[in-house]
């Protein structure tokens, strides 16, 4: 294993772009710096080389390195660390000689390579390197036998594995997730490479500019092509997929810990005609005995689609307050939608005046400016002509917090849904005007999304709006297969943000910036309790502040299948709280599809039913079979909430993944590498849903080991094989892995019901493996404090003859008891002891031993033996 800097010969063929001089390590050998000078090279058609660059290579920790290249002559845009992390403020001091990777480079032409501990390549720039003002290119060679994952956001028709010959474009835009194989709402320039043996490495280009990532036809190289910024590359050397994910989150930050109630089931739709209809839906769930924690309202509640208002005819503010108070009395929550566009009030209008958000925004000068830098940019979204808050403005947080606070005083919402924040714009143009205010907006739902502004380009040659390199924006949607300009239906790239920042540079950060400001505002407004923010657009580091849903999918079987892939991809991107619109958003769902979708969505971290205006109602109680499927699937979700919340805590504390591809848990099993029709919660629960219309069984792959059905407790002993499982319409197959211990509670119709119930500990013993102990843990706190200082932490360990519960921290007081311990995988038990004393309250049913306990708190350490 190489642990030192190697000076090698030419690493591969590359255009002679730069030469490296004055390369030297600091005294600790943790940082290498040098100067890069442009060599005579063929003219690049997109942007000439900058003449002088500075190079900084940093050993971030034993498995992570950073390559930073920028201009030596003038400052360039790069993402501030307060927006997207760049590793810990005080990283461990690890020298290149101690690291689990090696660095090699050539001086002229300059190339570099980071190699894994086994000598394989993690990143090798010998394929391409170019640094121009509006075009950066950085490539790496890859092993053509490896599989590539990540690089979002895109609904991939091909599944989880990125096929060679694919270009992934990253330019956030309002395009339905139901449209496959094109750029969507988010930008995540992170990839993970997985070898057949299970070794993994990855890289993250910390660059917010428009970007193409090209994966070669032969699968032997990958190239980042960015429209500006700097090279700020982090390379992660694993060696396992879960390690790569943790290393990535070590740079951008781990997911925020969600409030406990957010793990309950959510119900929403676009198209409730009035508040009574929404209230009837809440009652419908209760009458059907289907769990429901959070009621949502889409833009229907607004007065003419204005943020922070209520339609006083159909959603009277006083009635909304009574509705929300009623939800709270029933231990339920309320989340409304907010869009970023603030109505730009025309003086001629008599239907709205003194709109507080507009007046305050103008007074505080918080709106994005047009390219002149003098006037707020005028766009159009649901309210009509709008201005957009500039999240970089120092007054933006105060402005947004004040608007939310005043609105919260009317009806105390518990979370916020921020939508349309790519940012979406119904118009295209550098400068827009409302030249027909009598008819703009129309206030008609069928025409409101049509641009009614007069928009022009006053500087047609502006290089920000017209870069020479055209990223593949909208490719896959346009009939001619050609990219759309980056200004299409969004804020123009030449628009100005505070500090003379351009939309060109910060466009992809809009969603995460809004989510962060909203999260901070909610914590302030709600007295320091954890915020819940759902956001459509995102960027690496987004999980620090908010959750995400996969956007406007469709009620199709293909969309159901793709939802599993997108949710697991976003877990890799560091967003633990993610899910898809259950039953599908666009179009009419149907009974069978909806039943199968809740059997998937009930086990995704974020679980919400939602559909669009004009579509048939699809609440889970609308069909008897769907209601029964929901009671079973959501019933199990609510039982395992203690386990799910513990997983969310571990994601926050350690960067563990909540939703997983099988290969992140079993990387050495090559059969898992292409499995994307199943998924795991943590490393112990396997969900094998039906994803095919008409099917009443499912082909499920089980990695080697013993697996127990969580509903029936029946076991499967697998050597690593595909098993045909029965799955009637109301049934979903969920298995716990032998070697894992899962704390459960009694379930209920709300998370408060769950929290009040006693515990049952499910112990899944190993199969034929020798010396295999089962392990698990439980984390409990108040479920809402931002700073977790008081909590309960319990470690569980079991063998074929004993079980122990060891409390390692009990600063959070709870009165919940442990009602039972259920041991799976033992038979013929005749003697049981509890804390050393004989115990006769137990039952044996096949391989299932149930020990009924009395008077033992979940906060107590205790032991069992069984023989």
C-alpha cells in the first residue's frame, strides 16, 4: 500500500493544458500547493485557458482528499462554506504518508491521480483538464467494469445504474419528475463507483454552476463540464459504499434530525375546493382506521395564490385556525405550501393593495435585481407578476421570518413546504414588464401559468445568458433533442444578487438557500423546536436543513418503480428524509396501483399521499383494498417507528444511510449491484414490494443469511438467491435480517399514540453462521428539541441463548415499559430467566419465543436467558 507522494511519468494522453511549478508540501505534509501555468494548447472553442492558476491539494482525513484550483490573478465565484460545507473546520491532522490513499501527479502537462489503498484508481485527471472563465473541464478515468451511481437529479428510465454513454445535466428547473432522463429540480454533482468485488470510491465537485457530467460510451471515463466557478473536488476512497456516503457527508454535513411527528403519514392534494373538503379527508382517515399525522394544504388555500394569505371565501382564516387547533387537539399537525414568488403589486389594481410581503420586500430591498442591478427582476408564477427574494441579501432572513411569523399568528402551522424554488418562472427574458395589468394576471387556473408579461433581451450578447458551451438543459424533452437556453422559464443568468453575485453562478443554490432560511425562521417562530421543511429543489448540504420529495411524478407503474431509485439516490446525496408522492401526482391513479404504492411509500422515510388538480381523489380510504393495504403497511411503519427514528438519529450523528440500496449493505455480493426493485431501511429491514400490474407474487433477492417476515415471523435461510414470495394485493413482504434487533411499539393512528405505548423488542437470530451475535439499538428523546442534550440510548445484544439490554445514557426520562421480547430463530425452549431469576411468562410458537415482561422500564438494563 502506497502511503507517500509518488512522482510518476505521464499518466495518460491529455491535451497539454497546464504545467505545475513550485509544488511543495507544508511541514505536516497535509497540504500540497503549487502554481499552474497555461501551456501552448489547441484553442478551446468554449473559453480560453486562464493563464495562471493556483493548486491546493489537502489531505482532509485518512480517506478524503481535496483538490482546489482557482485563478491566481483574480477572485472567482466559489460556494461560501456557510452555504455548503467543505469539511470540518478543524479536520484531523493526517499526513499524506498516513492516509489510506496515495497522490501521484505529473508536472508537465499537469495531471493528478488519487489511488485507493488497494492501488485502484479513485480519480485520475489524465483524461482532460481545462480551466477557462466560462468553461471548466475535469475528467477522470474509470474502470469499465465498475458500476456508476449518483449524479442527480434525474428520473432514470434505466434504473439505478448509470449506463455508459449517459450525460447528466445539472441545472435546476421546473420539470415534472414524470419526464424521464432529463435534468430536474436539483443539482448533485456526486458519484459513487462500485467494483464487482464491492470496493467503492467516489467524488464530489463542489461547484454550483451549470454542469454536464459525461460518462463515456465505453464506461472508462467521466468528465465534468462546468460553466464557471472553480475546481473544488473532493475524492472519497471508501473502501465500502457506506464509507463513501459518510465521507461525502463529512464534507457537506449530515442530515438534520427530523421532528418525531414528521415520521408519521402525511396527506395532501392540489385541488381541495374548500376547507370542509380538507377536514372531511382528515375524518375519512380516522373513520377508516388508517394512521394520519399531518394534514397539508396546497395553493388552493391562498387568496389568488398570494403567499401568506387565505382565501376568505373557501378557506376563511378563522376557520383555518379552528381546523388547525382541532388537528393539534387530536395530536396531529398542519403543513401548508409557500412559493418563493411575491406578487409585484401594480398601482392600478383595486383587488390588492397594502400586500405586506411586497411592501416589506421593496422597503428592505430584498428582491433579486435584473441585469441592470437597479430594479427588482419581474417574473411570473402562480400569483402573476412576482419578485423573488434574494436569499443572499443580509435582510432576507429578517424579511422571510417576519412574513412567516405574521402568518403563523393567524394559524399555527407546524412545518412549511417550499415549492417552485428552482426557481420556476412562467416567463423567459432578461427584463419583463407588466404592460397589461388589467389582464395580467388572469386569475384563471387554466391561463394563470401562461406568461402574460412582455419580456425582452436588452443585451442579447450577454455572455452570462449565452455561454458558448451549451449544457444539456431540457435535452430529452425537446423534440429535436437540442438543449434549451439556461434562461428558459427561470430567472435569467444575468440577474443580480446581493454582493454583485450573478444568477449564473448561484442558480443551483436557490432551493437549498430558501430551505435554510425557512428552517431557521421556523425554529425561531416555534420557540426553538425542530423545523420541518419540505423542498423541491436541492443541492449538496440540503439535508442539513430540510427534507425532499421526488416532485411531480405520475400515476404509472414506471413512476412507482423509479421512486425507489430516486429515494435511494437522495439518501446517497445526504438527504435522509425523502419520499415520493404516493399513488402518483399526475393523472388518475387506480386501486391496484395505489395499493402497491402505499406498500412502498409506507417504508420510505417521508411518506405522503399527494395528487394534482383535476385528478380523481386517491386518499387511501377511497378503495377497500387500498384501505386494508394501508392499515397493514402503515400499521407496520408505525410499529417500527422507534427503529426508524433511531436510524434518523444515526444519520444525523454519524452519516449512516436510512434508505439503502442492497449493495450499500452487501457490497461484496455482486448480485445486489443491479437490484433496484427492493430496498432496505438501515442495514436490517428488507422491503420487497410488488411493482408489476396484476402480479400476486414477487421475485425477491435475499443476500446470504436468515431472514424473518415481520408480519408472519416465518423465516427464509438464503445462500444468496432469488425467492418467489406470495403477495396478495393487500400484502407486502418485509423481512428483518438475522443478526439484527428491532425495537418496536404498539402502533396507533398518530405518532403520539406510538410514543405513549409500551415496547416490544424483536430479536432476529442469525442462521447457520458461527459466533454470530444479534445487535440493535434504541434512541429516544423528546422528538422536537433542536439541541439534543437529554436522551435515552440502549444497546441490545443477543445470542442463541441470551439477550441483554444495556442502557448507556438515560438523561431523558420515559415511563414506557418493555412489554415483551420476541426471539426469532429458537425452538423447544423450556427454561427462561429474567435478571437471573426463573420466569414462566413465555410462549413458544415454532421458532418464535415470546417472553412477556412485567415492570421493566425501557430505561432499565436487564438480561434474559433461554434454554
